[in-house]
C-alpha cells in the first residue's frame, strides 16, 4: 500500500486535516488493498497538497553574497550596489533584488556560512550532500535523501529531477544517491527540457508498448516465484514505474502553461526550468534541483551580477507568488544555495574570487520563519562574527523545516549512519 | 620634441586603496579630478612629488566619470546622479538625479557647452553644461540583450567639431547622433565585442567600453575586447575597431596580440600620429596604435587595470586612473 | 575491486587478467601490486595500482586495508573507532606510515628511506605514527625521526632527476616501508587478515553474500556467519600457496553452490545461511556483453568455429559492448535497478534500432525468417536465456506472436524485448 514516509509539520492549523488523513491511512492499514487510499478523492487531494516538497535553486559557480543577501554598501569591499529595505523592518538586501525584498516575509536568510572549502568540485559536493564522502562511503545528496523521505515507493512521477543545462561545473556535483542506491538517483536533464527515454519510440505502438510490458511482467513473475531479493524486486518495480513516468512527460512540457504564466516566469532558460519545477512539484515530485550556472565572476563581478541577479530575483519572486496562489508555498521549501560565495576583496578585473569563509543562502516557504535572519558577517564581509554554521547545520535545518529528523539513521550494512553528522543541531531561530 | 611613444616611461605611481574610474585635467596644469569607488570626487596636483588627494564631495556609490566643463567639473556615478563642482572653490554647484540606473560615462562637447551622459537605462541625455538643463534624450539602444537580460550603455564621445555624438552599448551596437537635433545619423555594429555564452556559462561579458573620434572627425574608434572563451575572466585580447563612420565602413581592426582585457579609454593624437588605447584585466596596458601601418607602435604593461587617462596639451604626459593607483607616464623624447 | 573505477587502469587490468589466467598466487599478486618491480616488463601495469592512488595517501591507506585485509579503518582517521574496539587512530596512521614515503617520480614509483607521519589525537596531542600493521605488530624503522642532511637531499634530487630523464624507475631504497608491510602481512599469525579477506571476498563473489558482511568490516564485533568454515578455507588457502583457482573450484563444487536460487515453500531463509542461492545482478560489462550476444544470430557463431576465432569474436563483442556498459550502474551489495535503466530499455533508440535490429546477423533478423511459431520461440529462448521454453512460455509467447500475425517482425522484436528485460536475463541466479 501507499505509505507516505514524510512527517507532518505539526502546526495546529493542520490538526483536523491530519486526523482526517490519518483516518484514511488507518483504514488502508487495516486492509485496503493496493492503491485504496488514493481512491478516496478527498484524502488523496489532501495528501497531495500536504506532501512536502523542495526546490533547490543551485547557483553554480558561486553567487556573491554581497550582491544578493548580505550587502555591505559604502565599505571598500561592498561594491557599487546599494542595499534596499525589505518588507521585514530592519532587513536589507541588495538593490538587485527588489522583488524578493517585497516578499521577505516568506524567506529567511542565513548570513554566516563558513564551509571552509573554496574549490568548485569538493565545495559543491559538500554543499549538495551536507558533508564529505568517506573513502568507502558515498553519501546521498539532498535530493536523494528527500526523494526517499518525501517520495512514495509506488510513485508515478519521478522523485528527484535535476536540471543543469550549462556545461560548466556540471560535473562538479552530479546528483548522487550514494549508499541509498539508484532507486533514488536523479532524473537528470542536461540538454532537453524532456527527460531522456521518457517518450515512447515511434516504431512501437502504444498498445504494443503496453502489451509487451505485460508479457515481460508475466515472464518475470515466473522467475521471481520462490526467489526473494530486494534487488530482484527493484528490477520489477522499475519496470512497473515506466508507464507512469512516461505519462509524466506532460509535466515537462512548458507549452502547456498559459502564456500569462510563462510571462510571469519570463523567457529565460532558468525561468522556464523553474516553471517546469513548479509543475513537477505540483504533481507530487518531492525534489527538483534547478541549476543556474555559472556565477564564477573572477572578472566583471558587478556586470555579471547585474545581469544574473535580477533574473534570480524575478524568477524566485514569480515562484513564490505562484506557489502561494496554489496553496503550495507552505508545503514547499525553496532553497538558494551555491558551493560557496565570493571574496569581499575586489580584484583589478573588478571580479570577486572564491570565498567560503562568510557567505549566505536563503530558505523560503515550508517550515521557515519568514523574515528571520541568522548569523552575521563583519563590516567588510571577511568573516563570520555571529552564528557561524557549516554545511551540516544547514542540512539539519533543511531537514527540520521539512519535518524530517536530522538525526534519523539509515543503515549501511550494519553501520548506522545519521542523516547529518552526529550531534548536529538545526537552527531553530529560522524554523517556523 | 614631439611626444614619442617609444620613449614611454613611468614618472610616478601613487598607491591608493580605492579604484579610480575617471580622471579629468584642468587645462594648462597637472591638477586633476578623480572619480573613485569610495563614492568620492577627489582633486590632486600631480606635479607634486607626494600629491595630496583632497575629497571635494561624495556620491552614493561608485563615481565612474568626471569631465571638465567651463568652470565646473561634472561627476557621474552609479547612483544615477550628476554633480557639478566649482573647480576653484571645490564646492558643489548642482546635483541632479539624471538617470534611473548606473551612469557609465560622461562627455563634454569641444566648445564646453553640451554635456552627454550615458547610463544603463540605455538613454543618452544631453545637458546644458552651464545650467544643467536637460536638452535632449537620445534613445536608440535596446534595454534588453537578444538573450533577455538587461543591456548596458557604456560609452559616449563627441566629434571634434561637436556636431556629432557617438554612443556604444554592451551588445556592440553603436549610434552616431546629430547633437543639435538628436537625430540618428548612422548606426554601426561591432558584434565581436559582446560575448554571449549559451553553452558553458549561460551569461555574457564584454561590450563597447570606449569611443573616440579622430582629429579630423572622419574616423570613429571603438574599444572593448574580442570574443571570450572563458567568460569568468577578462581573458580575450584587448580589441579596437576603427570605422569610416560616414560611409559605414570598418577601415581597421586591432584584434590585439599582447594584452588581454578591456580597452577602457581611447584617445586620438590630434594630428593622427597614433591612437592611444588604455585598459586592462588583472594587469593594465597602454597601447599606441598606428592607423596607417595598422599595427601597434608601442605596447606597455601597466601594473594594474587602467580605467581612464587624461593627456596634456602636448600629448607627452599621460595621467592614468587605475585600480588602486594613479599613474603618470611620460612620452618626452 | 582493484580498478578503482576509472579508465586509467587499462594496464592494471592487463596485468590482472594475465595474472589470473596463469593462476598467479594471491600473495604474489599482492606483492606485485604493493611492491611493484617496474623494471620487469612481465609485471607491467601492476604499478598502476599504487600510482593511481598515491596522490591521496588517506585514500590509498583506506583502500589497501579494505581490499587486502577486509578492514575499513577510515573512521579511525579522525578518532578511535566509536563502535569497534579493534580500530584506533594508531591503526590508520600506522598503515599510512607504510605508504607515506612513496611518491610518483615522472610516472614511476619512488620510495624514500625516511619520512614520518604525524597526526593529532582526539585530545589534540600531536603524535608520531609508528609503522604498524592491523594486527598491532609494529615495525622497527631504522630511519626513525632522522632527517637527511642537505647534501643527502641534493644527491637524492639528482638521482631522481636522472631517473626521470632516463624514463626509468628510481633505485629502490635500502629500507622499504612497503616491503615491510608485505613481509609483515604475510607472516604466520599476521596472515589471518590477508587470507581471510580474500576468502571472504571470493565467497561473496561466488555466493553474492560474504561469510562476513559487509566485506570491509572483518573485525571482532562482526562475527562471520560460519567462523569455522572461514578459518578452514583461509588455512587451506595458505597451505596451498594462495592458489585462488583451488579456492574457487572448492566453492563452486560445494553443495551450497549447487543449491537453487528458488525456495519453493515458506518464507525464504536468511541469506547468511546459504540455504538458497542468491540472485545477483549482472555487472555493466556482463549485461552489455550479454545483450550483444543474446541478440546475435546464433548461426553467425556456429559450433564449428575454431577456438581462436571464437575468442576473437567474443573479444570483439566485448569491445562493442563497452560503450553501452557505461549506461549501466555498477551493482553494489544492496543494488537497486533504477528507473533510468528501465526507461532506457523501454524507449531508447539504441534498444529499438540497434539491439533489436532485424539485420542479417541479428537475432530478430533470424527470427523473422522462421515460419513456425514454436521453433521461433525456442530459438529466441535458447539464444537469450540459454534454455528451452517451458510449455507455459511456449503458449504465452506463441499467443503473443499469433495475435500480431499482421506485424510479425515487430512481434518478434517485442518477444525478444520481453525476454531481454525480464529478470531471468538481468540476474545471475
């Protein structure tokens, strides 16, 4: 049966709905077969709505904290942009983000990341997995963990979708299910808005495609009789998901959105991908990563950010508005994150270089105390003076916002592996 | 003895903590006004061995350009403001909110009467240099790049007789205007100056950063850099193209063979002996280009990125506004 | 396990293939890999094992411990192992000390006679690591903390430069820490790690489940499922000069191995009882090669083919499968087949137009010429699954084909597809 793995946020306003929902689950547990729970439309709709999801806007190459979330106008390292007030009194962000400034009540800022790794590859791996791999243990990334925690075993949609069209940096942090196994590996889109092999080959008719799959099932069932193996079961499950996933091709088709909606997100590649991300999320995909590359502004930092930050501001604001109108914002966590930030020091090419000692990210929506600001960098932005955190605490905070216990254990063989390093605490101050 | 690029040497290099984007010299003196990243406008006498840099006033962001117009020096900055300062009393005469976005460059007509400002709102505004009255708005540069991002309007320059004004934007589009009427006389394209990377990094770099008319007004030089491979860096060769603009023909190109980076400033020798191109990336450069032979006469490395230069009347002394310093160079034989 | 999953290891692969073909004893392979003689052309490629890992000593230390001794000491890198009393920081750094003097010199391995490893204990004290094997046996180091004089260093540099210029391995040190590791690990009493690890690994390879699981957790807190058996096999291996072929033969001829993977009634027994054979997914290369072979017209590989020619053809098939193999994932212990693979098999151009092509030398090309359905089904079954069709399968596939009499070629393609995507083909059982 369809057992959901996620937890509820526990806020009082959802108590009644939760009871209604749990009733449905209890009935299912008592013997409703197969997809019985889903057949109850009210419960199904509620379930779909309450399911928690996450969109990661991955600012690959390292966006500048000084030109986004942690401006330092008027100091030597501050650059030319001013800071503007936001809808939350006392909180200022870069003038390049006027739209997000008006929506700060949904967003918290973390201005005290010190992740100690200014290398694109290893930095990206840490920031996408929340920790460093061990020689003999590959950790799952955020998407794989959320696919497992928030996805449904029998899901008809993908659990983890990742867009990364630019080629630069793509290899730095490929989606990775690590020890969770390929069931939770991402469906990666590199070139086309449509996933590979999701559309039926034109030489096979729909009827034959369906019939041959049934033939395959019959043959494989004979083989599976009397054989017990999780791997064997996963083989059949993978084939059973094929037809459902093929039906999700429409989710990737941005032209199915009305023009007004497409205008809202804008015509850029990033805008279109985030719109598709919203379509996926709405259909129950628990995790989508949209990578916007490439921010590595060693030369012309200000021109680069003048070009790219307004796009981020626009698209992110459109996403928050759109999710809000659909009643999905409180169930969807939106993260902006990169492998690191950029140096306060401005080089002679008017660039900023790699910098992991004091940088920022943002969390919006699900489980977040909007308008909260955690941590502080010093006046020049060179170091953290308050609330320093690393990747582990950030991940613990993300998991907590999504109702997942960051100290939950997985088992690799007999070895217990907690979701975040032992003893890591989330930042309660930014959690709703 | 005439200025000789072969004799180029450093006279002095003065270190500063800020980035200097613009420099303007008071005729007949070594007194200069400087536009600084610390939002200040400074004055200094560079004939002194250890000049005192005096701040005369402030913008709210980087000051990007300073020009002299009669008894005033006018500064423009990323705060969108134009400020007039009295060159003697060093007091503010006037301040205007001139543009909604960053002001990139100012130019003054040779008779000193008209002031042009270009900004990222993609408008060139013409002002009465004496009164600050808006004379005209020149609109001919699109606000968005072909790739749906905000464009930028970096450069402007008057012709020697003041009748024409050229403006150049990020995408390599150049417009020549009739100053008196605001009419577009012609447009030119230097598309190599703009690099859009649709595959690796999905953004852009480059743009036309400098413009200059020749002494006889027939040629228009355009500066920037060539196509960039890795747009994380200013790694393309510094580039100059020269147009016979009235006939819409490109007559010369200097794709660069020695220095990488942007050509931030162009200045013709009035007799046409050479064209000076100054700019840089992590380092800076001064290049003297021979238009007849279509080759570089002299190319010299400068310790750091050069953003602007001012030359004296004999064209044998160069005052340079650079990243973290002010340089004085001599071409005296 | 030794290849480290990259393409650079071609020469290492050649070495291993040759070594296994001539049944080189496991202790000699170990010696060749950890103490390669790069002057010996017969052992060319063995040095690649160290060379490709030497840039990252921590990784090398961890991998050598895992591969040859069945022990994962990497947790002990930062602290004494929290759960396993056996592993202390001294063990990790003790093992690392055997490798820390080794470096790459112009593409050849070089080793110094001096050099030390220091580490910070969890209490923050700096400590000098003694060369120490996993058993706790320490090795006397003649160099100690001695530092070479300026003159010695200059001479050493010259020697190294000269070797580089001549494209030769530099001279071996008088005292080699790596040689000491090999010597210690193979000494009676210390050898338990070495012999038990390979026995467990081979057992895992044959049965799909080790006598100790996971393979890198052979320590006192993780008992083998069959301790006497493991001990007996390890002793037998040592007594017979680490003869891997003998070991594998023993395992394959065992009663346990002959058991069916099917357990007909009741709940299946735990895997560590080995009462039922384990189904194991094919590796990417196995899968890609099998796909290629299974869809080759059987008449193009007749029994009359000379052995030499046959081997050549198999090699060609393997080579042509290499590209496709990259699309599949290397199965680990708890491998799960991804939906990406299922989509690839279901909808890709490659599958439809290449694997299932109906050209002259392809299986579908052959099937389409067979009129009689029963024969067709049998040829398909034998080619893909190497067995005759059951009656039920004859009926199932026969019906499927009959209902598509108007598109017989397509129907053949679909039947072959259903066999190729079936679990019987995907797994070794």
